[in-house]
């Protein structure tokens, strides 16, 4: 079941834009879908899922699993992980 839509005053600028422009929203969904189907992205997601599962984090919420430049995985907050990208 989909969650209820947030009221307009609680939306970020990007969310507000996509709500106001359904054509842009569809295009954004398509490009995101294509990016998620790439083999490299699938491998990376599988690695992070495996790490979360092995460390008892899967389904519990918590931080993001981040790939460090040397290939190791590290848990950090979502906001810090977004800043790195």
C-alpha cells in the first residue's frame, strides 16, 4: 500500500517540481529504472544487501552501507553518504 502524499508545505523543491510536472516525473522514473538495471549497479546493490544481511542490519533501518575507494564497505548516515557522492 502506498503511503499518503505529503502536504505541499512539507515537500522539498525537487519533490514539488516533480509533482507539478508529471511529464518530467515520468522521464525521471524511466532514467532511474534504466540506471538501476545496469549490471554494475546490480552488483553493488547485491554487495550492500549481503553486508547488511550478514551484519544483522537488513530490515532494521539504520545507516547506509558505503563503498570506500579501496573497496571496503562502511556504515554511515544517509546524509553523510549523500555528501560524499
